C-alpha cells in the first residue's frame, strides 16, 4: 500500500508540474506502469491466496483495464482500410501497404499485448480488412505479391505471439475479476468464437460426425483462453480434453476452468500434441497455430480409434492472419471430407478428414 501511495503521488507531481520532457501520452503511460508495478505484489499475493492465478503470474489492475478498453473502443471506430478504393488495382496496392505496415509494427513492438495501443489498433484494422469482402482478382493479386509472400511466415509467427499475449492478458483479467461464465462475454471476440465453433459443428454434423454426450473430443492447442473448448462442450455435451504444450497457457486455462466450475467437463493436459496418448478419443481438433500438425495427427491415429479429424485453416485473405493447411494426406492414411463455411465474422475454417481405415487400438 505504501509503494502504491508513493507511486500515485509521483504521478501527480509529473502531471501537475507540466514537464515538457515527456509528452502527455508518454507521461500517462509512465503513470500507468508505475501504479501497475506498485500493485503487482499485493495483487499477486491476494490472487494466489484466493486461487485465481498460477504462482508468479500477475493480473492487470482496474486502471490498466480502463485504459485498454478505451483504446480498443477507439480502434473499433476506425474506418475499415481499403474499403473505398476505386478499382481492384488500388484495392490490392492498399491492402499490400496495410499488411506491410502491420508487419513493421509487429516487428518493432516490445509489448504485443492489448496494453500496447499501437498493436491493438493495427491488429483491429488488419482483421477488419481481411474479413471485408474482396473480389477474387484482388485476393489473387495480394497473395501473389512477392513482398507479401516474403514476410508472411515471419508475420504468422509474430501474430501467434500477439494472440498468445492477448489471450493471456484476458485470462489474467478474468481470474482477477472472478468473472462468471456470463462475465466472459466481455471478451472482444467472444461471439466470433461461438460462431466459429457453431459453423464447425454444423459441418461435422453434415459429415455424420457431430460430437455427442459420451464422445471424447480432444482439442490440441487450446492456448491461455480455452473458449473453443468451452463452446464445443456447451454446444455438444461431449467430454473435452485440451492438450496444450505451453506451460503458462496450460496453467492459465486450467485456472479459468476451475473458476468457472468446469473442470469436471473440460480437462487440460500440459503435453506436446505429437507425444500425447490419445487413447479413447473419438474426435480430434487441431488449432490453426499448432506447428507440425501432421505429426500430431499421426500420433493420434497411432494411439486412438478416431472417427474424425479436424484441422483449422484459413483461406483467401484470411491466410494473412493464419497459415493455410498443407498436408500430404496420403502419407497419413486419411481422406479429406470437406471444410466448414465462413462468414464476415469468422476467420478460420475447419478442414475435416476421416481415417481410411479405422484402427482398433487395444486396451
């Protein structure tokens, strides 16, 4: 409490003296940082005593949340980039320029979380742009652009880190605020998750593989914020296991599920997907950011009698955000059965496969 009071007083001194060395923006950010650091120890202590957070993990305070929410609200009010270009060539050039700008911001940012307003603004613009309808000629031109092709792999890696940072920030916030299930709807993209899983389940039902109560669905790559697992459970009633290779992500998602009283329905296992024992699994879903998905699928085929396999991918301009799925299916003894549909609010599509021959794994 004493350190917090001292930091608050220092903030007042900085703001009231009108020092010209720092801009107003920098001064405000400095104050937020000071107050955040001053409270971290006390917040973490209380959080660990209540069981909200894994040991050593801090949570955003109310001031930080307020600042982040205000910045995001402003970002959402911006016009969608490249929406008013007069022809396909101008639209293509505009999109390429926007992708390059986002890439530069990602490359030079020291903080990829929502705490960084430049990151939030850039990614909000980028997502809105790739989701807005474009002609096939524009999509083909952008994806064929040599400069875009060169930067995409590095960009996917940076976007993966930014997504992890965003999900981590939100999970820590939820844990500190002790939100209910309904309270998780404050997440900016909550409805997108619900709609994504609904479209995936609709496709699985069309293929005759809708998960049902009693089925065992394993989701590989759940991240720190297990919304896909939640939505698959609530929309199907199946038993859900999340396999997550990152230790912190597994800790955070497990803590949130405990807080929501869902650990009896959704389990989190800290393990590498390509090493996990999938015995008893009926459905396998692989997240879009999982690397070496073919090794994960092969391991699952070797250890479980799966009825269906799904791997998230991205098509068209959406592949700027996530890498498209490329697998040699003949090497895995699986056959493709189609993919889920998308709309203007959903980024990923679920590509589904059936084993060419169902293996009977012994007990």
